[in-house]
C-alpha cells in the first residue's frame, strides 16, 4: 500500500473498507444511493471500488463530477459527454437499433429551457429560443440508455454543489428549480420503462440533506437510500499505519501507530495518510531521530499555515449550505466548542446563541441551537460525548479543533 495523501485510491491501495463496499453493492440491488460526508473521507475511493465491482458483474459504470456545472443543461451536457464512449462500445446490433434516436437526442441538448414550477409562465432559456423543457430531453436520454438492455451504474459526484449553484445564481426561482430537479429524478426518472436497469450513486461533500431540509423539500430525496462512510476503528487504523510503515521500512510499532490514531481521534484514512506523509518527510530531514519522537511534529504539520488547506473547506462549507445568519451562528458555536478538547455542554453553547440573539423572540435561540447542532452532528464537525454523564459537544477531528481555535483567537 502506497502513502497517497490526496488522490482517490484504487486497487491494492484501497484499504479497510471492503465491508462498506459490499454493503453499498447490496443496497444498489434494490435502491439508488445518496452517499454524503465531508471531503477527504473516501467517498470517491469507495464509489470507484463499487464501480469496479459492478463492471466485473457485467454492468456498465460511469462517473460524472458536476461541481463545475452551473445549471440543468450543464448537468445533461456532462452526462451526455461521459456516456457517449460507453454507448459507442455497446454491441453493434443494439447500437444500430438506437443510433438514429441517439443522434436526434444529442441535437436536442443544444436547445433547452427550464420551466419554473409555481411561477406562471416563467421559463429560463438555456439554449436557443425554440427550446423544450430540459426534463423532457433528460428523460428521453435515459429512456434510450435503458433500451440498450444492459445494467448501468451512474455515479454523480458533488450534486449538492450544482444545486447550490442554481439557488445562488437564480435568487428568484432557484429553489423551485432545485425542487423540480429532485422531483424529476425521484418521479420521472424512476417511472421510465426499465428504470431498474439504471442505478444511481449520488455523492456530495456539502449536505444535500441540509439543503432540502432548509428549503422545505425533504420529501424529494426520500426515494434515495442514505449512506455514509464510518471512520476506521482504532484497530483498522492502527493496522493501516503499521502496513504503511512496513512499506517504507520505518521503525513504527503498533503503539506508535496507535498514538497517531489517538492524536487524530477521527481516523478517516485520508488524515492518517497525511500525518504519515508528514512523518516520512520529518524522518528524511532528521535521519538520526527515532520516528516515534517525530509523531507530535507530524500531527502539528496538519494545522500549520501553508499546509492547512484541507481545513479551510470546513469553514467555507458553512457559508455554502447555510444562510448568512445561520452560518455566523454555527461559526460561533464551533468557536466556543473549540476552546476545550473535551467539548462543551449544551447549556453553555445555548448561552452563546442567546447572547447573539438577545433581541429575538422567546425560544428562538433554543430552536436555532437544536437545528444547527443537528447539522453540525450530521456534517461531522462535532459529536455528542456522553461518557462523563453530561452531554458535551466536541470536535470529531482533533487537528480541526486545534486549527479552528488558532484561526479564531488572537
């Protein structure tokens, strides 16, 4: 296993999540999947392992990342461009039977519009003036895929970012457009003939569940089977580090590896790989030192300016998925929680909001705290530790807590 601290891993470098992949494969037999979680927890690696497995079973599998798309047409364009090579490789007999329809649909992608539900005659042109609704073209396109008489897995990465783009870029009708997008996927797509031949694995590092709940459309994703990726157990995390040490011929025993896991606290593979990468560099520059003596410095490297880029996303994500007032409140709650490695009791966190919302109606601060605390739990900023008898909200990732504290104190 190689020390890969950044890119998704595949093959022999994919470690410790075989059971998670089997669970996702079992789920796909009957359901489409919504796989959510922060960046750098291995969603892409797991999804690609699923794709490799279904291909061995005779499925066709494609991956599209829609983070750069700004509207519905961008989504369909990305889908079409990714599917074209696959369709070109299907058996000639089938290709001949759908070739004419395929050419006609491809031409229709150039002229699309968005009909906005509940907005009267309002529509937004995404192409030429003589445009048809994008959902009709999208449905016809997927109907053609189903006609190929093969099983498909379509992995769509960062769909929530696309939906947030639509909302931000269209203040007037963005929310209605997102609801139509999700309703199309839930109702129209699943109602297509032979829809069961096409399975969807949708992933995102910004919470789609938060988006739909904040805008009153939680029903639109009820048909998706919600999944996440748990961190490694301490035993698996330790085994991974010992295996890496063996690969690079480092004197790092099991107890040393466990000390790294304890320092990280939330042993997602990426963060273990990053610490190990820093440790290797320190060993190279201090060849006389014992590796164990450099572990603390390796962990410290995660939060130093210049090497802390991963943590900036955690801060930015609050503004991506929450309103400006809620993002500011969440930021304040995390500032308070970051002061204590052991976490902070709910009443002290609530007091932080009550002070910020002194002029709000009664119970407003409590309702806001309950809502935001659930979002921060779901998005893995913190967890509720009840080991001492009193619930304390504490950061999941200890280096993130230390970084957050450094960023928000003089």
